[in-house]
C-alpha cells in the first residue's frame, strides 16, 4: 500500500504561480513513476505530467513550458511547479504512482496504482 498526500493548492490570479507537493509513504522502497492528473468540473480526468524512475518527463501540450515536475527521492516527494497559470487550469489536481513499467512515460490513468485525495487549484481571471 502507498499513501499519497497532495498539498499546495489554492486560489491564484491568472498569470500567477503555485507549487503542488505530493508526499508518498508506504511502499516507497520500490521503483516507480509518478504523475499528476487534473479534473475540472464536469470534465474527465486529464493527464498533466509524469516523471519516470529514470527522470524522464512529459507533459500534456497545454501545460508545456509552464509546468515543471521535479522530485526529491530521499523525501519520496514529487512537485508540480505551475507558472503563468490560466483560468482553464482550474481543477482538482491529483498525484498518482505506478509501479509497473517505471521507466516508461505512461499517460493513461489506468496505468497508475495509487492516488492521492486531490488538491483544489482555482485560477481567477
């Protein structure tokens, strides 16, 4: 079992920045990849970005150049730095961890084994 706890969400004006954190506990001695997803009201959950065990990263096109994933392996924590935020970034943001194919960039929610409870991000115009 793995527990994921997100933090760092909040209300920010368009053009502002937020940094989300996702702290993992439990089965953290295994190799894994971690990703961020988001879900806006009345929309399906959307892939945002991923970092593999080997450090490769990928992002959905709408956030490339604005969002950056980083991690602190010693702390089992992954971060999502969000800059130049737009109202369309408003959503609940979830982190997720996957243990299979930990070297691969996978963007489907079904490839992830454990999820956090989510943190709300609201970007006002």
